[in-house]
């Protein structure tokens, strides 16, 4: 569904405000490809969900067969399979995790430059705006 004219104008104003307030962030966002996400793979997600469902099945089956001597072990195994399946489904691919770690290392190296010229935080800007509205600034 396309945006209305008013919504498009508001979006353009927000983009312009972002560029003026934080040009480095706007530049970073403009350079990032739209398809770049957390690195989730469809195959990995489906396999993780299947493992999660199998783990639930094992846990429910172990509850159903409580008279058997190994039902408690089945419950623990079912829970472990559920946790592993959930983790596998939402964790990124190894190459995506490596890329995220590398970008984090680049940010850490660039942190020394940011420490030299501190920028006001969100709360400081909000307080300044509040003071201006109240006529105190």
C-alpha cells in the first residue's frame, strides 16, 4: 500500500532531520544494502523449528509414558532438543556472525575519535527541546 502525500512529506521531513542531526548515522544507513539483515538462513530457520517441534514431541511423550524408568531422561533430552532447535533457528549463519564481529571491532577502533568530540545524547537533546518549549532556553 503506497504512502499518502502527507505521509510521504512527513517521511521526507524525518529523513532531512536525520541527515542534519546525525550525518554519520545517515551516511551509514545509506550505504548499507537493504537486504543485509541478521543473516538468518531459511534452511537454518526451518531446521531449527523442526528440531524444536521434535523436542516438544519428545518431552510430551516422556510425560505420557511416566511409568517407564527413563521418562525423566526423555524429558531432559526433549528440553535440550527444544532449546537447541530454538537457538539454531534464530542464530545467524557463521559468516554473518563474523561480519557482525568485524563491524563491532571497527566501531571500537573508531570509538577513540568519538571520545575526543562528545555529542549530546538523546536525553540531553530532549531536555534542550523541552527547555526551549517552556521558554527557558
